[in-house]
C-alpha cells in the first residue's frame, strides 16, 4: 500500500510543538488592516494552537497518525 502524501498547504500552515500540539497562525491579518485597531492587529500576530477537535484532521493532512 502506498504512503499518504503530506498536504502541501497544511505543511506550510501548521507546525508541531515539542509536546505534540499543533501551532497555527491567526486569520484576518493579511489585508484591510486600516479599520482594525492596533491591539487587534498585535493579538493576531501571535500564534495559536489548533483546537482539540480539529487536531485529528490536521494530523491526517500532515501525514501523522
């Protein structure tokens, strides 16, 4: 049986932490930034973690089990 390929988009968007959690970036930080407050833009810059319910799907896209 062939190996499952890693999803190219997923490997660019997600990264594993040392403890096995999945890091992600926040959305809404790419354009239309003039109407967003400084605080909002600053908070969107920080990385977040993928929610527990989505971890299984993201790990499948990354080729992890």
